[in-house]
C-alpha cells in the first residue's frame, strides 16, 4: 500500500499564538516537524496542508511541499481529506500534527503498518502507558480503553478505566491498565473521502474529541502501543522545554 504523510497546518492557535512560526532554534516549529517526518522509511513523502499564505510561503522557503486548503475547514482531518481527493494514487494518509517537532519516523511507520495489516479498521493510532496519577487525572491527557483485538472502545479526558478502589500500584501494572492516546493517525483514503458525511456526534461535542465521531459511526480504530510519547507544543512552556532539549542535543546557544 502507498502511504503519505500529511501535516495539517493552521496559522491561528489559541494558547500559543502562531506557534508554528516560532523559530528561536533557527527553524520554525513547522519546519522541525517536517524534518522529523523525513525519518520515516515507509512513506512516499510529506505534504503540508496549510490554511494561510504565510504558511504556504514558509513551507516553500524550506523546500517542503505545500497545498492550500479551505481556511474554513472544521478540522485537520478535513484538510487531509482535501489532500486525499487530490491524490488518488495514495491508499493511506498519516496525520502528523504541525506542532509535533519530536515525532519519530518509527512512530509514523508503526501507525502506517498497523492500518495496512488491519483490514477491518478504518483508522489506526497509537497510545503509550500512563505511569503517573498526574497524567491520569489531567484532562489534557486523553485516555483510551482497548478491546481484546487492540481496537479502541472509548477515548476520554476522564480517567478510564476508573478503579473502584484506588492504589498507586495500579500505575505499575503490566500490561498497563491506563493508556494515553497519542495524536498521530493513519486513515484509509476511502474513509477520508466519506468524512463529509459524518456529522459531529454528541460525544464528540461533549469531550471535544473528533475520534469519538468515528466510533459512534461504526468505524473501527486499531491502536498500537509504544514505550513513550513524543511531546507536542501547546503552550509557551512546552516550546521553551523543546527549545532547551534542542540546544542540549545540538550544543547550540539559544541566544545565537
């Protein structure tokens, strides 16, 4: 199967304005993410689906492939669906968020392989064990519960499953009892082309989690488990932490 990475990139952002343009490391967040995607061994390339001419120009400046998409698109998945309509030769599209500069090629290839080998599923995604009560109780940390075939039963911002009697030892169980959803997806082309017919569901509106729309409409989501999560950038603190890790790894002075 032919797989391609698509990075949906939106200029506006609420908690950290225009975060994809931040470039205090010498590269913008969006370029970092694009470069990280190049480590994938199993995809044919990367398309950045942008909503604004400034992002289009930015992608051109670092040699990436940009596609202008509807600025009024309701979600990143809708932007990927626009790309899918323009690329009939691609079977699977891997959704990497533009604010994921530390995404690994291994994670991208894993989610691609997972969908390619799961004919019953429309979507594949990843999760990692939760080993701290702080993460378990954090609404920003999305949890997922799986069935016997590693298919998602439910996603929630609440702690799920919810123990009737709590013990810290539950966090150390193997296989893990608690899983954090990682926001990387692989979609079949046919699923994306039919996305417009899926109306937002009541659970999606309640939890603000788009993947619940897929489950409520009968689509199967298969989930792979990885050892640790890559870190996205939502706040200034997230960006400063990424910047520190970048300079520590490459030995650069943040003032240069």
